[in-house]
C-alpha cells in the first residue's frame, strides 16, 4: 500500500508540474489552481498550494521556502494605472509565510519572513518580517 501511495504522489507531482508549469522542490498542490505566466514565478522548497489559488505572474512572483497558500488566495501582479493602461509589478514573499483563505496580495508588495496573512485580507503594501496582518487593507495586528 505504501508503494502505491508513493507512486500516486509521484504521478500527481508530474501532472501538476506539466499542467501548471510551476517548479518547486517538494511542492504540493491540493486541488486545481490557476496559473498565468508560470515562467515568471519562482517557488522555494516545501511550498503548499490549496484549491482555487490564483497566481498571476505577469510582473513576477517569488515565493520563499516553506510557504502555505490557502484555498482561494490570489496573488495579482497586474493592475491598471490612472490612465487605464495595463502595468505589472512584482510580488516577493519571504520564507515561512502563511497566506490564509481568500487573501489577496497586490502588485509591488514584499512580505517578510515568518508572516501570517489572515483570511480575506487585502495586502497592498509591504509587510515587515514576523508580522501578522488582517483586514482591508491589511494592517499589522498583535
């Protein structure tokens, strides 16, 4: 039974890499996720992505080691400027970051190591390391 389970995990890993284009050592994808511009997305070791995650890598996304991106979280690098022109900015996420269900991370944001982004938060500015943030827009909480 253990051999069968390991074989299934290997087949799923190959399937997810081919269908999403994502590459990350020991990466886990639980369910279907939407990926745009996978060549501009870099993923660290041991990252987990749950169902319905959206990764729009147009401006580039860098995700550090041991990050968990929960169900329905969205990372959007594209935006419209004041003249309604399409632009893109990067998203950089440090190590050991948890992005909870429904959270949105906007363009030009850096999230430090060891942060928690709580459910349904909207991150529009940089978050220092070791922070917990919540709200719309996301603010540091104690």
